[in-house]
C-alpha cells in the first residue's frame, strides 16, 4: 500500500499571471533605464568625460566616438544600479500607464 502526501489545490488566482501586465512592466522598466542612461551620458559629457585632451588627441575619430563611449559607460552605470532615477521614472510611468489602461 502506498501512501501519498495530500496535495492542496492551488487557488486559481495564484496559478495565472497576467502576462500583458508583466510585459508592460518590462517595457516601462526598459524605457526608464534608457532615460536614466541618457541623463547620465549627458552628465558625463558635462563633467568632461570623453573630451578631447589638450595635447596628442586622437583627432576626429576620437571626437566622433566619444559619445558612444559615454553612452556605454552610462548604460553600465545603470545596469550596476545607477543613481535611482530609473526606479522613480518607472514608478511615474507605471502610475500614468495604470491611469490610462
């Protein structure tokens, strides 16, 4: 004779997750992170990161690609936690999206 452990039924509301809400949250979070990265890239530019050095600069190529370097450094900062701006933006975007939906 085999004795099996009793199983409790899962409540229907716990079984299903609203995939559209999850997808919307993911898109809003991505937009918020992009906005924070853009903000940080501009702050890095204002701080002089990626500016042309006084002597022995890299020429026109360095000048053109400095913005890509700043953008990637800003993206890495956001991925590492950033300054918290993306969370505030996400909350504001979510609140506004919830009001529309």
